[in-house]
C-alpha cells in the first residue's frame, strides 16, 4: 500500500488561464480546507460532499485574503482517489495558484509526486492498472481517434476482456485441481482433448488482441513520414498541399529547401509527422550538401516514405537510383505535376516501383491530394477499416504474449499425458500474466515506472 498522508498539487497546466485548480487528497484534506476557506457568516456550516461552494481563501497567519474561489469536497470513497478530496478552483494566474498551493502545504500537506493521485486511485481499487494507464493516454491523445481508444480503456473495455478471459481460465484450472484432489481415482478425471480445445480457444483470443497492438501503437504515438526525391519535383509544394497551408517557401529554383521542415497532420485519427527534405543529389554547394545529408538521415529514421516524382519529365538516372534505394521501405510514390503534359513512362515506373502504389497528383491545384492522404493512412495502418478493440500499451502486449506462451506449454503438458500437478503449474503462470495486465499482481518498480510518466497534478 502507501503512507496515508495528505498530498496536494496544481492540477491545471502552468501559465495564465481562466481558472486554476489545486487538488488535495488524503485524511487531512477537509481539515486543511476548513483552515483556509472562508464563507459569508450566514453561510457557515458543514459543507456537503460533491457540491461547489463560493468563498475566499484566507491566510490564517496574516488574515489576508488571497483569492475568491469555488471549493468542492468529495468525501471517500466517492472520489477519484478513493480518499477525501478537496479541489480549489481559483483564478488562473501563476502567482495566485502557487500561493494557494503554498498555503495548503504549510498546513501539513505534502507535494504530490507525478501521477500520485491516479496511483492512489489504483491502490484504493477505484481503477485497475489498465484504466490508470489509459488516463495518461487520454491526456496525451493527439487525435480524436486516439482519445476514443484511450477513453474506451478508461471505461474498462480491456479490463472486462481480460476479466472474461481470466474467468474461463479459472474454470479450466478448477477441473485440473479436481484431478489433483482425487489422485486415488482409477479413471482419468481430466478430459484432456476437451481442455486442449478450450485452451486453444483462449490462445486464439489472445493472439487476436495482441495482433492489434501495432495498429493501436500507431494511433497512440503516430508515425514519421519522409517526403523525398530529387530537387524540383515539387516536394515542398506537396508538403504545403498536405498541410493545407503555405508552410514552406516554394520557388522554381532547384535546391530551394536546404533544411528539414517538420509539421504534424491528422489523417482521420492517425497522427503523422511529415518531414519535407532537401532534394537528394550530388552538389558542390556546401550548404545544400548539408541539407542532403540531413535528408538521408531523416530518410533512415522514418517509418514510411513518400517518394515524389515529376510527371512532366521522363525518369532520370537520379530517379531510378532513388527508387531502387527505397525498395525495402514502406512507402508510396506521388507522381506530381499532372496538370502539365505527362512524359513519365508508367510501364517503366511500375517495373522500378515494385509493389509500391503510385498516386497521380497536382500539388499546385490540389488534385489527388485527398486520395494520397487516404492511401498513406491505409498503407501505414495496413488496413482500410477500423478495428473494434485494440491494444496500445507494450506492457499489456508482452504480458498477454507470455500468458499465451504459458497456455501453449499447458497444451503440450496435456497432450503428453503429464501429471495434473504439472498442468496446473503452467495454468497458474498463464493466470498470473493475465492478472499482471490489470494489476492484480504487480511490483512496486512497475508502478513507479508507470506513474512517473504522469504530470504532477494527475
């Protein structure tokens, strides 16, 4: 568990704003509020839980008013942390919020550590570990789809799925335990073929959900896409078209882009970081050569590439060399400048491009840009439809894979007619891995790692 002291922290972001929120949680939360919060004499009395009250925060040592505030008390267990919680909603100036927190700390509260409010919610059974981790995902969500996925887990979607799986496993475990409890029986109590069938069904369910991790990770973390090609094919124009804004300078002069420009876009819920790079070619210009080297570095670091070709001219030797160098990369080919007379040999391009899809676009007029966005999203996610339920956390994936591996060992033990005691050992290992996902089994080190990633006021 944890030391049952009282913690406090600012729960709103740093800087000026309309309001600031200071949160207190623990056994002394209400006492501290009573020492600092003053209402009109006619309104004095015990504050009801889960109600907002208007009053003033006053320094009890100097009798000086600090701010007019709204205050609420949420008494345990009906609070976020499962403890008595007080929130002070004050004006959002940096000085005022910090001054109020300072008064609260002077009354005996301790400054909260990162994620400590949510950690207490977990330790007090208000949320399980998957829900606690999803709170951070919701805070950090960069798109509506990412927020939807996180909110589903905050509501317990993954927890319920793991719970159902665990119940099926416990039922299997009970049958094995019965065989262990009655060893003197002359007949085989274990229905080994039946148990193998049930366990393989559980393994299929686990593999189905772990296979969604890469999709969920991309929705949560996003992907880096490098826009590359030789000079003057329209990379920067296409970059601007994808953003829907004039982000970079575009001129007819080859080599205008000297640095790597980075911007983010939202491809229907998929966060994407676009890199507009300098044209890759041999050059004697020292500054341009530095830009080319940066382009090559970003090319290597990207998860996907968007190769841009000029459709108004025939493929050059530089184009051919470049297409061959991206053969092993996930990517698309954009044939730009389709508003001009076309000279590129599509048959030859298909031979050079391999299995890469190419899209005809005009960055200048916006033709084909929406199709390019859709194709890029489909390429990155490896799917043209949404998944109903996904994993987004690597810890969950690893624990489930270890559970599936333990179930595989159970199937082997059953098929090899191993004693029920050995079957029970591998079943118990599988059960522990499932319980590790939701936090029924955990270590302090894992908890510290998880909650250290939170902001201080959450």
